C-alpha cells in the first residue's frame, strides 16, 4: 500500500536541504528523477520552504520502501545539522499521477 511521508522541519534551511539532496544523489546536485533515489519505490517528491523552515512530502510505493530510504536520509539530515523530526506517515487514500 502506498504511503505519504511528511517532513515538516522548522529551522531547516534550503542550504541544508540542498546539501542532503546532493549526497542522496551521489554528488550530482538536486534529485530530478525517481531513478536518482538510492532505493526503489519513490512515486513523488515535493519540497518547499515554509515561513519557519522546510517541508517535504514523499509518496512511496510502500512503508517498507520508505523505511529503506529513511535509513539513508536520516543520518544525512543529522550530518547537515537539520533539526531532528520524526516523519509523519499516512496511508494514501487517493493518488493521481500523470
């Protein structure tokens, strides 16, 4: 079952996001395609600045796929000095893709 993973990170900066994204993408800058992810299963990724930090919403094919990715990204977020947050995970009820 598909899930949505929400990271709402007050205090995180765009520079920290870019640093983590570059490491996720093995030094090739921002990730632009699901094939850039180090584990399979990503359906969509959205990130945006908020008035007090950074917001990310990922849709994954399964919670297991997201957990594999979180084993990679959470240490990178810590390394970048991003605030520690627990992502919120919700089952997807409706998903529309092109």
